[in-house]
C-alpha cells in the first residue's frame, strides 16, 4: 500500500514548523512517530496535503525533573520513557503503562506526544495523563497555551488542539514518594489496544489511611474516564478488600463503552470495575499495604 | 451494527414531530451535512462532509422517510458512499410524551458500513457512530429549544 500524493516538509526548528501550520494547518498533518498516521495514510484513509515531520526537532525530545514532578518533551520516544530511571522515580504510573503500548518496534518509534494527540481512547497514555493531572503545552505561531489533560481529550481521535498548534511538552505534577502506582489492562492479545485499561496511584499515610487516590480508565468511552467518585470514597479510609470493591463498582455508571466484535459494552463496563479494583490493589501493594 | 438510544427534549411532541420531518432542521442537526435537497415526496439527496481525526471524506447519499405514523414514529432509510467507504441502513424514530411535559425521542437503527473504513476503522466505528447519533439528537434538542 502506498499513500496518496502529499507534500513533505521537515522543519529544522519549532518556529519553522509553526509557520508551516500557520499557513496550511487545515491541510496539514503533523508527523511524530508515525505509528498511527502512516498506516492510515498508506490505507489512503488519511490524505493530508502536507506532512510536517517533527523528527528533525531534537529539542522536543527530553525528560527533565521539574519542581517536584517531570517535564517530558512531546517527541520523546516511548522506549526512552520506558527505560528512564527518572520517570520510574517521579512518575511511576507513566513507567508502568509504557511497556503495555503496542510492541517494541512501535515504542521505539512512537512518541508520547504523538500518542496523546492521536487520542485513541483505548491507548494507555491519555488515561495516564488524566490520572496524573498532567498539563500540555500547545504552541502556535506567536503564542503558547497550557491545557490540563482533563480538558484536552474531546472524543474518539479528537482533542481540543487547533490545526495550527503543536504539542511541545507534557508537565507531570509530582506524586508522593510513598505512593504506589499500577496500570493494568485486558486485551485479546498482548500489544493490542486494550478492551479496558485502568491506572491508579494511591498513597497511605502513617496512620494506615489512604491519603490520596487517582484513578483513570481507558477503552470505556470516547475519552479517558477519571473515576472521581471512587477516589472520593477511598480518601481518609483504611484500605480493605470490601472498600476497594465498593469504590471500584462506582466507575461502571460513569463509563460509556463501545461495543464491537471483541467485546460487548456490558462486558467492558463490568471489566471497568474489575480492573479498577485490581489497579487499586496492585498500587496499594506497591505502597506497602496488602489488601 | 445495531445502534439504540433515546434523548429527552423539553418540547411538546407535536413540535418535535414537525422538526424531525423538517429538511432544514435535519440539515442543521445532521453532523457534517452540507446539503439536503428534496428529490421527491419524503425523499432527499444529501451531501455530508465527515472528518474524524486524519480521516476526512465527503459522502453523497439518499435519505427516505416512510411508515409515518404522526406523531408517533417513522422510518428513515439512509444510503451513501464516499472515498472512505459506504453506509447503508435504516432507523425507526419514535416519539413518546414524557411525564411533566417534553418528548422522549428513541431510535433503533441497523447500519451497515463497508469499504475501507469498515476494514481499517472497525474498532472505532461503533463508538463514532454512537457519538454522531448523540450529536444529531443533541443538536435537534438545541434547535427545538431555541425555536420555542
């Protein structure tokens, strides 16, 4: 399969890339790792007139400690994140989720920014970012803005990014060093998009009570679902198996899962509770509490 | 692919019924609809421009309304094709009074999608179709309330 004819631009600087998008944004697509866009172009489902390749912008690939959290450049390869000690230390949920993305060759080429802007609701990174309250820096010619992850994802493959904008950086607030994180998912085969994915970060205070809980799910609606009701039920409580099950059950009515040949909507909804509970139990175990 | 759902619109049933048969209202509410022209009694020619992510396509198609039972229900048949594939299907649209005023609009559709988009986009089709149906009924509700 070969793509339809397109014009190829490889800017040497972010400003140059933003200039091209300023002029031709509506007809252009930005190429990051190309792990979704290139197959779609080869199938001729996507036919952008101009392809703006960001792979020459080395300064968009970085992982830096920032305040008590982390700043990650949008062109950072998923494989780099997977192997990063500072990610494991400062954003363990991101580290946990990364090996579940596709397969090794996909992660070697695929970028964090590409996955986020593609906004597949079953992908791991959108759920991770919503759970962690990440903030995205979007640049356009002459301006930048910051958008919280919770306001970025709109619906299937759609975000609030404008056609003339590029996602340049992801800021992750720090989580408590005592927190445990876990990301679990169910898919038909390893490497497939998840039917249901759940990520949780939980910390337990000195008195054995849950100090903070963050939970987000993927695959169960048009965008990642933050399980705020469940989080509220957990905070301040002593973790027990019954409490986790009760809190996890509250996510079911908050989901709006799709139905396809792989699984019914009902199954996905049921699994949203099961995997929330498993993510919570695994996160608590890593925080030193067996439930 | 079966799609079902319902939307509540706080407008009396008679008005909702009229709106769901009004080509101008339908044109404004159908996602991506650029043109909807009458070609006969209850038959229309439609042009839809639909874009989800990098996939953009223009669909040309026909819409036919039948089995009208005012102000209860009617059947809408749709067929269309474009670059990314084709869509063929029908839906029954039924209206019922809500307690305390307003109307519940329910739909039960059977839709077939074929061609490239069905082969490659299979994982998203159900979700995107549901989202478009939601957009359509949501917009009809907005238009009706704005007119009230």
